[in-house]
């Protein structure tokens, strides 16, 4: 665990600071080194040669805005959380909701299980029972071999392949498929590369022993053997507590609402994965599959209000398998800087942070949706983007923004065409506001 830090004072008024003051504050609190602040100030990574190391046919970088979520205290430790995301209000909502929890409750986490899953498919086996028996008898030898040859590095760090299981899948055409699950502890790696190599390595010995044909090998993103759990417990008024519980039940029972609820959760998680160079598609796939584990797609979060103790409890439990070593996480300077800012000591710490921000983001959304509505929190900030999108020049921006806020208040709706219209009126002199 990281050294316990009290950053409360540093978080105060953070959103009101200028960008330069933010760099200064982050350097003061030890979240950024001054050379990292310079790197960010200069626009971040410029080296196209590095891009060539990541992908093919490189033509440039796609820059996303990166901000920091403040006020998070997770398992008693204050964290500054980097988030790379294009959507307005996500970082503001996360920081605001984290402050609310900080004032009246706490966020804690747990890791349930350590193993990731690799799959070896045999599309058609002649005699499943015989096959299963042969694999089970040989599994200790297979594990020893693969740990010696492929996963040696992991074994040295306390990880490696731990067990092998055989699953039977009855096909609709009457044939029998066998799937071998290889379970391994990837330590601080996300584990995709090593797991794929482990499975490929086992292909020959499995075929040699059983005479059956291996048809493919790949890791699984539905890692229900390694779950991260985040829990929020806080005192709230009965009215808001009950509203959040009702919103939660809606998302638990209705897949249409569950999809939007879980998108909101991922609003909190994906930006951290991107900032730290992690594979957000893998986490998304795993989370959605886990959300449908009983056959119906449901919310990945659950909120309940206890009126006796006036306590709201929220839980998120999901596979969030991330890495802090290898691949982009170590090569990309911004990912490196983000990992340092988080002051994590293991990949599990990063999973815990992701789970918490996802849960907190969900609470922020449910609170807004069941009280003021999404427009006020979301669109008000979006006005800024509409103003820029309409082409307002520096001098015109505050005037257009103010007028759009008035329109929003009046009509409860706002769009780009409103912004264009306001700007047109302003320029044609209909609204003589240059003098205001
Ligand atoms: C918007 O990006 C996310 C929300 O739709 C999430 C939700 O509905 O819970 C606000």
C-alpha cells in the first residue's frame, strides 16, 4: 500500500485554479515532478518514433484531454486520479461526488481472487470423459513444464500457472466440445501476452497425450476468478437515499437502463485505463459479460438505503484486470507519469482505484438523475463546448454562454443550433452585448 497522505488541503478550490496553478499545486502535493509538469505544459508526447513502436501505419497521435479527479480517499489513502477523456463533466462529477462521500462516509475495496483465465479449445472431442481424465492426471506435470519454460518470470515473482480445469460444452449439433481453462497469477501484468503464450505452449503436449485436436488458444476477458470490489458507505438524508435505491433497482432489473447505468460506471473507469496505458476494451468486455452472468444483463452496481441507520451502501464487483508493468504502461511517458501520480504499488491497487471511481461516478449520475436531472449538471458544462462549436471568438464566448444558460433555464433544452442563432444575433447587432 502507498504511504498514507492527507491531501485534503491541497484539494481545496482545485477546480477554480488556473492551469498553471494546478501544475504548481500538483507539484507541491508531490503528485507531479516539475519535469512532468513541463512535459504536460508543452503538450505531452511528441515523439512519433515511439508511436511506431505501438501500432502500424502511424500518421500521428490522437490527443485526448487529461484532467485529475480530486477528493478521493480510498481505503484511508488520499489519491490524485488522472483521467483522459473527452466527455464534459465526468471529472467534475467524480470530484464533486468524492467530496460528498468524504464528508459523510468512506470508500473501501477488496480483491477477490488472483487468477486470470486462458482458454484452450478442442472444438470436437471423440470421448470427453477419457479426455478429461487424461488431462487431470497430467495437469501437475503440464503446470510444472509451462512454469519452467514460459512463466518462469512470473513464478519468480510469486505467480505463474496454478491450475488446469476441463469444461464440457454440449454443441447444438450433438457433438462435444472440450475447453481447458488454464488459471494463472499474472502478478502486476495484465497477463494477456503471457497467458496466450502459456496456452500455445500447452497445445502440443495436450494433442500428444490425448490424440485430440486443439483448435484455438486465447485468454478470456470474463475473469470471474479475479474480482475487484468497491464499497461506499455514507450517511445521507432518507429522501435521497431512497431515490438512489430506486434508481439502482431500475438498473438491476431492466437491461435497457442497466446498459446506460454501466456506461456511466465506465465513464469513471475508462479514463483511468486510458491515462495509465491499459487495455480498456478488455475491461469493458469483461465487465459487460460479468453483468450478464445470470442470463440477464444487469447493473454492475447495487445501492441500498438503510433508513434505520440512515446509511446508503453501494457496491461494485467486477473483473478489472489491469497491468502496471509491460506494454504501453511503461513505454508511454504520460502513462508512466499517471501511474506515478497514483502512487500505487501494485496492479491490484490500480484495479481498486478504477472500481472506486466507477462506483463514485455512478453515485454522482444517480444523484443528478433523481434530483436536478442530467441537463443541469451535464448540459450546463456542455454549453461551453456548444459556444466553441458555434465558432464564438474569445470576446464573444462569455456573452454567448450567458445567453445559452438563460435559454436552458427557460426551455430546459439547449442545442448547437441555439448557440449558432445566439452568435448570429450577436454579430448582427440584434443583441448589442459587446458593450456589456
Ligand atoms: C452519461 O455519459 C452517463 C449517464 O447516462 C449515466 C447514467 O445514466 O447512469 C448519466
